[in-house]
């Protein structure tokens, strides 16, 4: 007989299937942003009903997608009770996540905002189980990855020719460093965001910021970064870093930003 096996997918943000490339279970086709998909096999209807009820209590009934089956599986003593203890509101802090319970083995993966959250969730999971269970905490702190991206730029500006979506030599040199840094973030999705100052027409600035973001995306793709991992956006003059009243301020506002997609 098979052991109990259950998977929970926490789809807090819109995901690409690649986000689950390391999972042995594919991303469910019915998944929607904001949903929790539960799949696998449990030993009886009572266990299934209890797990679903707990999930609906935590996330809301409309957010839980039931793909649980009932079959001939063997589970440890009081297994259903232990699983319900794992299903706490702390799990709502996780995005792009997966909770896998396979018999006495628990694996938790996904992204949290900071180290305090990571430790808090890990502690809650550990204290919910008895010593026969093993826990693999694979939670990642997204802020650390974003910090690596920010450090690549180090307050430098990726520059373009005046009023054009054409990279300068110095802009290309900075992007070459960015390419090397992105190599360590395999599988992560990246947003390239273009910004301008407020000189001229807003519509033209919006278009120019989008064109520049697309140029950066193509530059990264030409150097081996998967273009499917990159989304390009233009914000025009709408999100200035500083005032546009000085030449120095306008220069700072004409920029490209990189954001790890949430």
C-alpha cells in the first residue's frame, strides 16, 4: 500500500509553470492567482473533509481548489490531526509556495518577505509535529535576492542616447555586469521597468520608457537570459525618485529598475 501523500500549492501571485520546475507535481491547470490547490491521496473521507475544512477556514472557501483523492494509502498515527496543525494563518505569508507532506516527511518551499517570517513559519511547523516527523524548510527570503539585484547597479544609471531607446557604451557595460549577476537567479522572474523625467509630453515619455525597457530585455536575452523570465514595463515620469526641478534630479529619474517578480 502507498503512503499518504498530499501537496498544497499556495498561488498568492500569478505564476509561470517554471516556478514549480523542481516539484515532482506539475502546476495544476486549474490554478488561479490567489488560490490554494490541494492534491494527493488520503486514506479516508473523514481525513479529506477535515483537511479541506481547515484550509477553507484559513484561506476562505472560494480560494481552495480540491483535487484530493481517497485511496488505499497508509498514514502514520493521528496523521490527519498533525496535518491540520500545519495549516495555520502563517502559511498566508508565503507566496509561490508548496507544502508537501509525504508520510512523516514535511517539505515547505516558497518565498517570504524577510528572515523573521521565515523563522516564524519554520518554528510553527516544527512545534506542530512530534519528533517522528522530519521537516525540510526550503523557504526563501525574496528581499535577499532583490538586494543582490540592487547591488549590481550600486546607484549607477543605465544610460541611453538622448530621447532615444539606444543604449550608450556605459549602459551596455553595466548591463554586462547585470547579466553575470542574474545567472545566479535561475528560475526567478524579473521585471525590467523604464522611467523618464517629466520633460515633454507624458504620452511620449511613457512610450520611450517602454521602448527602453524592451531594449534592455532584448539585450539580456541576447546574452543568455531566458526572455520568458523577463517582463518589460514603462512607467514614464509617474514614479520619480526625486524632484525634477534640477538637472541632477531629472538625470536620476531617467533610469532602468530591476525587480524580482512577486
